[in-house]
């Protein structure tokens, strides 16, 4: 499949699927970023120590919105 075909396919996807793809591509890029990995390790350590995050922060980290949740219902 050519890159042009991939782009054409993406254009025809429902918005929710495009957001899912964007989230996947973003996490794929971040997985090689030492700063991002260090931040994730910091947060994991904080959570193990009893720290929590807000619903809004969790949604931001996952790249989802209230609209995404409503559409999934």
C-alpha cells in the first residue's frame, strides 16, 4: 500500500478511529523519547507511593475527550 493510499484510507475513517490512530502514533513516537520515558517512570513511582492523578489528567494523557467517551457508549 502506498503512502497516498494510506492517507486516503485515513481520510475515510470515522473521527473516533482517526483519534485512536493519532493516539497510537503519538505513543509510538514517545516510546523512543528519553524525556517522556523518564516522566512516565516518575509518575509510576509517584503512583506506587500513593499519588493519584485527576480524571482530566488521565484523559489528557490518553488523548481522549468527554465526546469520545460519549460516542463509545
